[in-house]
C-alpha cells in the first residue's frame, strides 16, 4: 500500500469517527485540537483503523496513537510486517 493511499484511508476513518472534514486533518491533529477526541472516541478510532487496514494494535501501540503522524507510523509498521 502506498503512503498516499494509507494517509487517505487514515483521514477517512478519522473524519468519520470525529465528525470533522478530512481537509481539517493534518500533522497537528490530536486530542488537544479535536474536542470530540475523548477516550471512547479514541477506542472507536482504533477499532475503525484495525478494520480499515486489517490489522490489530496492542495496548502500548494504542496509547501512543495520539496524532496523525503516530497513527501513520503505527500502521506502516503493521502493514510492512504482513
């Protein structure tokens, strides 16, 4: 999967989970920026990303996935191991 398609997929999922436009999602997008990003929505995001990319995250990875860059890095690690 190319990085551009991966990022589009991540933004699509984040947009759906947080109810924001994809164009509003950038490297700075984090719980500090998005009011609706609470612990419940974080887990909803993780589940949606797991379904979108057919992967599973462990607890340590989930705790680190707090912005677009870290989410992308975590997914890149998983898809490169498949």
